[in-house]
């Protein structure tokens, strides 16, 4: 099965509707994304019938399909995506969706992409097991490739993502955490799957080891930038625009870049008060934290950090030959920068 090479992808288009710019960027990837979506739907039949409803609900929460797009774009840097690329995209998307199921349980989130979360609808006990089933099924699909390289890469990445989530959970409300530790957690829990999508997309597409490494470096930097952006969404956006519950990071005591910057720029009294709020969070504190962030121009520093990671991503692409796929990856970074500007100026 062959697909037209994709040209671009986006990390930030709203899940609820595609903007004109987003559609312009992703239109050439539609055949590939449709094939991935169809394959994901087909996976439901591989599960026990009595849990099919839960699995179907989880797999329908695909949203932006960013990781499949990254697979297609990376493959498009060396030719055209194939059926093997579709399978890789399905595997990575299934791992990603499993992490979302577990994230929503840990965060107590009730909304994800404009609809109830699996946990809100069926409870945490069922949801955590559904997430486990998705992880296991993704690894089974990875094992079907003729070599062990794909399965090994997916297993390592899944381990890294889960370890990153554990590390972030351990560091909740720990005000000794440094920015470097924060960025490490982001790279593990988000950058890793971005890097995997780019790496395997290039690998199956015929990239050299050096080109694979460049693609992975790009994905890691882009993924970290995207997670910083998403952390900003949790404070600066609205639920109607974001399509998910906001303030969950604050409620769980997660130290995100906006909080780091707010603490750094606050007076001793303000910083102490903010720490007290995070230790005993109540939803009516949200407006006060937002006001503090605006007063100290937190968004400007967050924008600077995101731009830095996007520059790293763009520089990594210089190791690739000119192609529509590379151009798409470059445009993806530009689009994330534009979305960041819309969110925080």
C-alpha cells in the first residue's frame, strides 16, 4: 500500500476543529491519516468483545494525530510512506492514547478533547486496565515486524514515557526541582514518542543511521517544545478553546515552566504564598495565580524557551536532504511558534 508523501504537520491545531491554516498544512497527509484511523478502528476487533466498547472509546480520542503525521513526514523525507509506516503510526498512536488514559486518571481530568474522559465515564479501575491493554496490544503489533528493532525501539520508548510520568509524579510539589530536571521529564514523557515517530519513520523509509539520529533529535526537541506549550495551555487558555480540563497541573502540584518563572520573578512573600497555594490547592485560587503570572510577564519567558527548542529542532533538520518531507517538518515548527504566539503573545 502506497500513500502520497505528506508535506507538513501540526502540533497545536485545536482538536475540536481544524483551522484553515491547519487544513492547508495537513491536506496532503489525509490519505495516510485516514489509513491510520481505519487501522486503529480495526484493532478494536482484536480485543475481547466485552471490552471493545472501552477500547473503541479510547481509540476515538485521536485528536490531532500528530505522531502519525511525524511518521509520514519523516518517511516523506526519503520517499513515500508505505503500509509499514501506517503500522508504525498505529503502534505509536496506541501507546500515546494509552498514556492519555492513564494521565487522565492521575490528573482527575473529566474532559479530554471536548468529551468526557474514559475515567469520567467508566471509572478509574476499568480505565487503568484499558490503558494496560492498549500498551500490550501496541507491543504485540510491533513484534510482527520481521526484525526485533522496531519492537525494541517501541518497548524502550514506552518504558521511558512511563518512567517520565513516574518521575513527574514523584516531584509534585517539590520546590527544589530545577528547570533542567523539568525539561528532562518533558523529554521523557512527551519528547520520546515524538522522537520515536521520526526515528522509525525515517528507518523504515531508508534513512541512514546519521539521518535517523537527526530525525530523532528533531522529534525530541519539537516534543519538548510542544509539552512546554501544553503546560502553558493549562494556565493561559480556556476549556472551550483547549477542549480539555484546565488547571489540572496546578491541582496536582505539577511544577511547570509558568510556575517556575512565576516563582523566580515573584517577591519572597509572593513566592511563599504561591507555594502554599500549590500545597493546598483549591479551584478558586486559579484566577489569582493567573493574575500573578500576567503581572510578572511569565508568558514572555515561556515563549523564549519554546522558541529555543524549536530552533534546536530546525537545526537538526539540516542533516536531511531537501525534500517535501523535510519542508513539512520545518513548517511544523513554524506553526507551533504561531500557535504559541496566539496563546501567550
